[in-house]
C-alpha cells in the first residue's frame, strides 16, 4: 500500500486464527463510507468486539443510515409521525437572521412579536405565542394560568395522544391541579358548575379527542357553554386546522375534514385560548401555538417556562413561511395541503406514468404480466388526527413485499404492505421524487 486508502485486504481474515486487525486500520478501511473518522473508529471497534469484521462495510452503512436523512413517503399517510409529520422546507445556506433584532430601531427585539402577530392574524386572535410543540403549549398555559390552582377537564377528554403524551401527566408537571368533571361518555355544563362549588378552579380545559371517537350515548359540553362559567376556557384543538372554511383552498372544505375543530371558529365560539400543533393539519414545522386573548397570551409569555420552551430561528422561519402562505391563500405553497388537495384522477395519472415506465423495462415485455399495477388506495391524514377518515388516492402495487429493498434505496422509500403486496401511494410522493421511486422499483424488480 502506497498512500491510497486501505482496502479490504488490509483487514486480515476473520476466523483465520490471525490476530485481529488494528482498530485504526479497520476504521480507515471504511473511510469512504461517509462517516466521520471518529464514528468509523466506533464501528470498527464494534465489528472487532462482535467478531463481524467481515461485514464491517455493512455495519458502517447501517450506522450511516441511522443519521437523519430525507426519505420518500410512499405510505399514503400524509402526516407520518415516524417521518416527521408535515414536510417543510428550510433554506440550506448558513445565514444570520433578525431573530431578536428590531431592524427599524436597531434595538433588541422579541423573537415572538412578528411570528405571534402573523399567527394571531391567521386564526383571528388578538395575540399568539409560539413554543416547541402543542404539549409544551398546554404545559405553559397551565403553568402560567393555573399553577397551584385547579384546571377542570371532562373525564371524556383525559386523553393519551400517542408517544405517551397523556393530558393528566402534562397537567401534573405544570403544577396545576387536575379537577375531573363528569363521566367518560357524558359531561354536562352542570357537572362543571358543581366542580366550581368544591374546588378553586382557575381555568377550564377542553381537549379535542384527536385520535379516537366515543360514540353512542355521549354528551360533551361545548366551548360556548364552557365560556359561561366565568374563567378562561382553554381549548387544546391539537391539529392546527386554522379555519373550518379552508379559504386557502380553491373549493369547499374537503369531506375528510368532517367536524375537525378549527382555531378561528373555536375562538369565535368563546374559547379564550386555543392551542395547536404546527406540524399536523397546519402543515408547518414542529411547533405549538397559543392564540387568543392578549392578556392571557402575555401572562403565559412572562412565565419562566416560556424561555425554556421557545422555538429556534429555523422553526420560526419555517412557521412564518407556512403562515404567510395561508394569508396568501396559497395552498400549493403548503406541502401538506398540496398533497391533500390533489384530485384522485391526477394522482392516478402519476401512478400510471410511473407504472408504464417500470413495465416498459420489464424484460419479458409481456403486457399480460405487468411487473407493477396501478391500484386505487385510501390515503389517510395521519398524525393522530381524524381517525377513520380517508382520502381517495392511487398508487403502485407490486405482487410481493419489497419494502426492505425500497427502504434501503439511496433515498430511502417507505411504502406499506397490504395482503402481501407492496403498495406505494403516490399522493404522498412529490412529482420531483418519482424518478427515484422508478429507479428503486426497477432495481428491486430486476435484481
Ligand atoms: C397532537 C396533539 C397534541 C400534542 O401535540 P404535539 O405538537 O405533538 O406536542 C396535544 N393535544 C392534542 C389534542 C393533539 O391532537
């Protein structure tokens, strides 16, 4: 070896009875993996310790694939929790930004002011505050408005949203005392009124049952009724639908939205604050928005936790971009709404083009035995929202399970398996990603 990268012949042979190769030599042999040297050393050590020297390249690739990387979502689940919920774009160049600088005066500004104003305008609120996610929004509001006092919640709304986010646990951490009201299936205004007679209640909390439905003999107290109780009403609507009329779409609200609560209408109904996620139906980055009465928003903003839960500049920028698109009524500029709003025939056409392209390269060239078929599918909103709602869609079906090969493609592609077939739903695949999908399918079908 003269200077060049060491190759596999440098590693010594496994199981040959020779001494194991040095960690450093083995690490250098995987230098081309793309991992920093320090991580190559870790992989090399692991390979030696586990006697897997012969597959050290594979171990390096496994480690590389653990890094966060763009993936193609062919699952048909628009807000896929495992894939970071809503897709958002951020600039790729390093730059400073006026995160806390008032450009008009040159003085220190507030990172919350402008984004808060825009968020407030977007949902018809007096003021708004942005934090890291909706769970932190709930925690901050309860800490800011009800610490050491009671927060009344219907027993039917003490929900677990997923990822072990349980409303009662968040409430405990906030220092507010949970006052359970009514029963699992029925909670009336009079139940709340009775709770007020026995406990010191600072706020009433209404939590949207995002991911499940209680049906049958049920009764929920409306926000309008709760607003008559004389304390602030906090509505955790979760999903971040801004306006039930969806004025950013060209047509009427889609049927799959059904009775999903919206920020604007919940405030109009009498909520003093609404809380929602940035990365569910809002279609922005992970964030939590607290919007409503200015005095309450400011009270939350003054709580020490507000500093701990504040968003970074990248999040503010991505959220600003999303909210400005709403104000422009430009759903095409919000990837979630662009995906959600595409007509089924349009998705089907794209699926057909992908299928044609793959079947053309079919070696047998037998039109009676296409390698892939176009199928109608049901996309789902996902993200723990709108259980049971589907969006008619279309995709590609392959007769066997090739999801592992697709996942291992350079740009990982996540698809789903249904009755032993691989289904790639095109609704969640951007047209710009189709060439990659075609290449990956080709490679998997023509090994
Ligand atoms: C999803 C959801 C949350 C949690 O939101 P995150 O932004 O994931 O923290 C809280 N409340 C409701 C009702 C939700 O649907």
